[in-house]
C-alpha cells in the first residue's frame, strides 16, 4: 500500500502537476495572445477598463452572487472557497509541494482544514442537487458538469477520511491512496476542462467586451472571401 | 427541405445550405475576433443556468430553448465540431454529428427569439456575452440568406434603394414633413422652429430613426425646438437621414455600410458630429461602430440628442419649466444605451425637473428589462404575439406596478413595442412618449421663438399626444 501511495504522490503527482502547469500556462498564453491580437485588429481600441475591472472583481465577492438563486449561489461560493483553500494550504499538501519547490505560505490548522473540507463537501452536494432539481440547470447540464462535481466530491471525501482515521470505515491508508489518485486526476483535468477558468477568469470580462470591438475591415474581407463584394443586399 | 420560421423569409436557396453556412462561418472567423469569443465560451461555461434568472423571454416562456446558454450552445456546437481539433476528433471517434438543414432551421427560429438585450451577461460570473454570440450566429445565418424579411428589405432600401432610408420616405416627402412640423409647432405651441435641410458647415448632422418622421412628430418637434432655443448648429442631410441600423441585428457587413453612410454624409456636409435622435440601437450602432468602421480617432464624434439637451439645460442655454408635466411619469431605459451605462442619468435629470410625479421602474438603468422588441424583432410584425405576450410580459408588469400614465421611452423601437405591449396587456391608460415630447411641453422658450398673432394666439398646448 505504502509503495502505491509513494508512487501516486511521487512520480504520478509530478506528471499530473506538470500537465496542469503546462496546460494552464498554454491556456493563459493562448488567451493573452488572442486578446492582444483582437485588440490590435480592432477598429476601435478604446475599452471601458473601469467597467471591465468592476465586473471582474464583483464576482469574486459573494454579495452580488447572492442576489440571484441565493442557496445555489452561496453553495457555489463556499465550494470555491474550500477547493481553493484546502488544496493550497493543507499542511500535507504544502509538505508535498515543498519536496518540489520552496513554498512560502502559511498552512491551515487541521481543524480549519477539516471545516473547510466539510463545508465544501456540503456545498458540492447542494450544487449536485441543484443540477438535478433546477429545471434549467438540469436541461443545461452536460455529462462533464456532473462528473466533474462527482470527482471533486470524491477527492475531498476520501481526503477527509484519509486524514481522519477515526471516522474512516476502512483503512485510512486506502482512503489516502484513493484521494491521491483522484487528486492526480483532478490536476490533469484542470487545464482540459472548464476548471481552466481558475486561471482564465481574470480575462473573461475583458475578452467578451473586446469581442464587440470588430476589426475595421472584417465585413469587407468576409465579402471578398464569399465573393459578395458586388452582390446586392 | 425549406427553411420555415415564425417570421417571413425571402426565398432561401437550400442547395448545399450546411456547406455554405460552414464556408461563411469560416470566412467570418478568419477575418474577425469571434474565434476568441467562442473559444472562451466553450472553455469556461459552467452551464449553471444563472442566465435564466435574468432573461425576460425565458422568465415568461419557461421554454428551455430560450435559455441564453442553450441558444449559444447551438452555435458553439458547430464551432467545436468544425473549427476545433477536439471536436473533429470526437466526431470521428466518438459520436458522429454533421450539420444539416434541420439544425439550421432550429437556429433560424431560436436566434430571433432573443431580443439581444444582453441582460444575461450581467448575471454570468464568467461574463459570457450571449448577446454577442447571438449577434454572430445571426450574421452567419444571414450570409446564407436566413434573415427576417422585414429587416433585409428595409436594409436594402436604406443601402441600395432610391430613398436611402428604411421607411422609403422620398426626399421631397421629408422636406414636406419638416415644413409641416414647423407649421404645426406654430399652430399647436406658438413656437417658431426650423428643420435646416442640407445646410453645410454646421456642427451636427441629425440622424433620428427615420420612422420618427412618420410616427413621432412630437419627438422631432421637441428636437427642433431644443435646437432653435439653443441656437444649435445642425442640419438634416438629404443624402442620408436615417439613423436606423438593422446591421446591428443581423450582419456586421451591413452595420459597417450603414455607419459608413452616416459618416460620409457628415463629411459631405462639412459638419463635425453625428447627432442621433431618440433611438437606442441607432445610438449604439453609431456611438460604438462609427469609430470601428470609419477611422477611429478620425471618425466623427457621436452625440445622442438627450446628451445635447441635458448639456444645454445645465449650461443655461435651454430653459425648462419646473413641474410642467403633471401626470405620473416613468422612464424606460432602452437596452442599447443603458446596458453599457452610457445614457441612464441624463434623461432622468430632466424628467425629475419637469415632472411633478416621476417614478422609477424596478430594476432600471443598466439592469433594466428589455421592452421585448429588441434585436430587430419589433420590426417583425408577424411575431407580435410573441413579442408582446412573451418578450414584453415582464416589462408590462413593471409598467403596471409604477402606476404611471406616461412612459418615456427615448427609442423608436421601444416606443412601438411598448404601445403594443400596453395594448395587449390591458394598460390602456398608459401613453408612451419620447423625452423630447415632454421637453417641448416644458420648454421655456426664448423670445425669438415665440410667435404672436392669430396663428398661435399666444397659448401653447400642454397636451401629451403620445400616439399617432
């Protein structure tokens, strides 16, 4: 068992982490390049930067979020809080990272980490139920939307059992192994699924605003390609 | 199969329709910034359904096809399948899917059930702009001939017809109308106004929604009265005098051509600025796309008439009587000028001054609800029931709650739609007017405008007409 755990938290983790870092790096580089290119091509390069900044910042805080569908929104906020804080600040995770690179951030006390984990798990349940109960969310949901939530739930759940042997129904080392394997899977999924918004979020409001800033020659070029320059309306 | 929608279409050539759609889509993606938008939408969408809580169409219809995210998915599915490596692989080794006419028929219907009000963007944490994706989808559809007949016929007349305006008003009729309005203003209000025609070298060239010449004489008279009172340097150009721009609703190519026509008219007349009348989409299309298509910093500046009037009043060049309007009055924010935050407070400052009983709708401003006729749908008469009973239901309830008798809607499209909404929702006591209809009634005219004698009898009308 220990050998498997060492493999999962060693080479496998490093591969998964590398995939995540490179994948997210690629996502960011491509997105920034697209934004730069779109801005360069735009006929009107003036952008309402204060509006864009405000729209970006306001969604980080839950006040705005809670105005609509409060239960679902609160769950979403708490879930995000948990999945950001626990992976980055849990003492075990920080120790694991320190084997690869120097880390200089504080760790969560075990009780706080457990609390955040339970809160995130509860929030995930609400989100899952919301996906089923809410007609619009149910209609909209793709397989990946549900599967991702289940994978994240399982990762947190087995992690919690692994770090709390007294409440674990089976050997906690088994729980730890499952947790690490799922964690490695999540790392790979981060850049390849919608979880990529963790790094793309700062750009999205800008990007969609910039989408309205068309290249000056776009219509004429399209007409040329489609041989419609002289075609009547 | 033929393409069949709830709106009228000109005959659509269905030969290789899907292939032609993909070719047009590819051409647009190559020469625009839309690929960036679609890539981001594909990546970050969480399909949470928050947009359903803000869409006035979905709130009433409760029909999943009206969920903004669902509508965008129709185009995103094509994009992923044909323009991303992952989509091509999935189709080859997973679930094969090919675009066909039936799918395009669905798109054709559903992309015109959206009023393009962009309210959904406010509630999307990722800022996904379904209005922009709908705008793109409509453009691609238009390139294969799928566009409401009402929009394309009007645009054809504006760009290539003899009259160069969407209502096909001949120049002689325009001049006659202006002369009639000048005489009518003397008779009704005892005020001398002027509509300068083709006067060169002025500051502004005026572009109202051309339908105002047929349907909104009080708005136009109010515009002219403000100009006469302030000594404004303006003119109407007979080369182009229509601010309507249906290109905003279905084709960037047409959008470009129409704003370019406006800028050319300003240059022909040696003027400096474009002055847009009371019309939301005309204002937005000029404000944001004259710069895009007509030379950025070299393009003529665009001013909305309400901005001009407020500036004139605040600087003391325009006198307005306080509390001149006695009926309970509310204000409808046209999406095209309010969603960006451009024009929200300007008309309100005037209304709070001239109205005895001004009340707000809730929500308003940037978060206003669409009248239900946005995105060009107001011009499609054959879908009136959908527009008023579905698209306009939330707005009707908003108006009802204010208890207002007057709804000020500074937009030709909103006015037409709101009158129909009021009619279809039993709000018979409500009159829908323009801001300048009320400004005209509240005007404290300078001496040079006042006509004395039998014609005017020194008494001005204070009746709000509101409908013709």
